[in-house]
């Protein structure tokens, strides 16, 4: 996934939006899931986060199993989880997303990888060691056109995006290796069309 942002998906894909009730299944009450999330967080000493976390069902999530929204301390779950995975998968996805919230809080604003060691450590604390970054559930896959390519001047990494990058965004690997994990304009992604003239780089597929 991406670096720390406003939300983290257990993907592929997904869009935040209004939340609706879950379809019939073992766990359909968002209030019960919120209480469950609070218990999980308190069990690992995250009492402050436990007091403000909330869990909602979001019908706009399609191929995404769940989503963690940092600013709101909120976990959004795909209602289809009930049908394709049942209670066990709902709980697992809940823990997956809670791990994002905890890892982000513990980073104190430091840039971390979405599914990096900090996240994996919290997953283990929550009882899901070895959790995968991406689910393998039978959820519909959304194909996205990504026409914009960007290049890291430090390592040559080429990334593709569906939209133009309008804010400062740098290569995480280079910032970690050469800037102590802090953002460095030296490794800011540049449009491939610009660097292609200098290094003969072609946009990847």
C-alpha cells in the first residue's frame, strides 16, 4: 500500500463514503463491533484510542475489505465481508485495520510504511501474526487506469498513479536510507516525461 495518509485500505481499491448497515450475518451491529474494537485496543494498552475508536459499515467499499481512517479513529468495513468470510473474516479485518490506527498513533507523525514492521508488530499483538497486506477474498476487483508515471531521481523507481500527484511526495525507501526517514525534496517523485530526456526512462506498465 502507500505511505501514511488520511486512510489505509485493506485492498484492492475502495472509496470512503457514507456508511450503511451490514446485510444479514453473524455480526451486523456496528455498535457491537465498536465495543469489540475497544476491547482489542485495551488489551494491548491503547486505552486512549479505545475510548474514541468507532466501527462502521460502508457500502461504497467494493474490492476493499476494510479501511482505517486516522483522523477520525474510524474503521470502515465492507458489508460483503459477512457473506464471503463470515464472522471470522470480519474480526480479522477489524484487527487488520486497528493495527493501522495503532501503528500510525505510535509513529507520532513519523512516516512509516503502511504494512511495514510497525504494522506487523501490532498485528502480532492483536493475535494475527503473519497477517497479509492484501486479502484473498472473493470480492469484486476494480480495474483502474493509471496514466500518470513518476520517477524517483535517487533510485530510479517508477510508480504509476490514476491522478496527478499535487502534493510533495517522495520515495520512502530513499528517504529512509539517506534522510533518516524524513521527507527529502531530493527524492521527490518527478513526472517521467521530465526525467526521460535526461536518463532515457520509459514509463512502466
